[in-house]
């Protein structure tokens, strides 16, 4: 048996290549399982945020209509909720506390008045920014 002072001087044993590979495989499997679920939740939260913004913009448009007597024209757009249109004496806004937001995918909301589906149409074309689509690319509408 070695004296006590020799036992403490031995170099520490490192990991073998096989042990490192096993750990890397386990980490890869966990990332492959958890990653898609995590990123899927991000997409769902963007859709929920867009729906909430459409709802808030719809309420602001309704308040505008109560004050002015009609919805803003398509040409005036959603900016009429923040800045007084030059020809509108009964405007009592601003109806939004901040500037008109973009949708969660950084596209402008589409506003038309009169709309094809009611007094106005308010929509986001989703992640792809084009009409139609499925999942996160689907249109989100106010009607």
C-alpha cells in the first residue's frame, strides 16, 4: 500500500469518450423531445396575442362609433383611433393608449369599412402574412 501522501497526488481520472458520447446522446434526445413542444407553445401564444389585439381594437372601434356616429373609413384606417381625423369634430380619443400595434408576426392589421362581413372587417393574415392558410398561417378575423 502507498503512503498517504502518494494517494492524494495521483491525477484525477477524466471521462472516457464513450461516457461523453452517452451524455451527448441523452441531451440530444431530450432536446428533440422538448424542443418541438416548446416552440409549438410559442406559436399558440402568438395566435392568442393576435386574437386579444383584435378584440381590443374592436372595442376601440366600437367606442369611436359611439362618439362619432360611424366607424372610421378604410382610408382613415386604424390610425383614426389614435389621431383625430381632420374633419371629425365629435372625435373624443385617443381610443388606444399607444400607437396602433402590429400583429405578433410584425404585419399591419387589415381594416376595411364598410366590411364584407359587417360594418367593418378587421383581420390578421397570420404568420405568413397572406390570405388563407392553416395553423399559425391561418387568418384571424373579428367576425
